[in-house]
C-alpha cells in the first residue's frame, strides 16, 4: 500500500484484529510505530518516533469483513444481546435499530419482542423499516397493505418508510428516525415528551429501494402517517420528519400506546424508576422506606408537570 504524508488508506472492511503491518521486512508495532483510525476507510498513520515513519509503502496482511456472509439469523441472534447493554456498558437502550435488515418480517418480529423486555426490566421501541422495493411498497399507496400483510402492527414498533438521500449517500429511514428522536430528546434533557415529527432533517431527498424519487404532497404523506401509522419525510419549507404514531395505529385506539411521544414517556418513566430505586432492592421494606420511595418519585413527577412535560 502506498504511503502519502505518512498515511496509508485501506478499505473500511479491513479488520483491526490480526492485522500485520510491515515496512520492508520489519514488522511494525501498533501504538509505537503506527495507529489505526477508521474514517471513510481504515487508515494506517505512521508515528514520527516509530520505525518506518518515512516509508513510501507498507505491506499489510490480515482479515477483511465479508458483509455478504451475514444472514437474518445472525441479526436475530445479535438483537438478543441488547440485554447486555446495561451490564457491560451501563446504558439502557430505548431504541433498537437494524438498518438493512428490519424490513424483513422475521427480524422485525424479534426486535418488537425484545423492545418491551430489555433485560427483563426496561422498555424501549423497535424502529423498523417498511420495505420500499418494487414488490413491496415502492409508492405511498402500498404502505398500509404491506405493513398489515407482514405484521408490522406491534405497539412496541415505530415503522419508517423511505430511504433518505444525503448527496450520494443513502440511509434507511429507521436510522434517520432514531437520530431525530435522539436529537429531540437531548434538547429536552433526555426527556422524550416531545414528538420527533415536523422537525428539520439534514437530507436532500427521499427515495425508494430502486433509488426513484419519492415526492409527497401533504395529503399523500398523511396516507402514510395518519392512515397507515408510519413515519416518513416530506419537503415542506425544507425536509422534515413526518409522523406521530407507533405501528399499532390505526388498529389501536389507546392514545397511551399509539402516540410515539406518549408511549415513550411511559417507557422512560418506568426505566427511570427502576434505575433510581435499584439500590433499594433487598433492603428492609419498612413503612418509612415505602414512603421515601413514593414521595421521592411523586416529587420528580411533579417537577415534570411543572415543566409542561406531563399533564398530571
């Protein structure tokens, strides 16, 4: 591999594991002679104090990832590992996303089953994609039929339709929905009381799987969102996310289940309660302890009411 300005650029599929880097016949040492950086590829940066810093080429051997070898069963098995997020990373995931795979009903079903029982304690949402390929739902009028025929109707799902274009890049809409939700939550102190809908998106267009443009009028967008209960994007004074409903809409008439922000608030309050009072487990459950828990949590809820994040 040629080296320019002490940097060699490889394919992003090159794995760090078992990588051997040589300058001539000399084996270089990671951290001493070079560093590995992933940014639009696998970058080998030769270090000034290391051997081979002035090399014009280096020899690299190792392993490359083979994405084509991944099967739906691998993704389904990986989703089960979501339980490990809390124990390994100390993080409670509230959105599960599998771009490129969640348009498969079997994968989406596993995601929806895992979402309300993460580690047996926590609640979340599975953000899944409606298939926009030619034989599925390439146009807005096909979304509801495909959604119902393939069982994308779970209250723990948020369905998304379309592929977001950002210049030459393409992103499954589930990725965009997760990013938008995270951004809105972060702006509200991580409280999910505000809908992600009608918030601006940094995208340049909406496509289907065949890379055909999707340009929706408001009425057409509402067929996707209000009629089918699916989130999409529209260009209305700039691109915005559009849609407020979880996948159980319109079959469900329970507001607590079918509004994204309302349902996620229930999840968040449950998760907050578990994390806040976990330390009370296995302590004597005296009357004083019970009152302390109830009063403490009611005080927190009252604060949310004062801030306009709950009505009561």
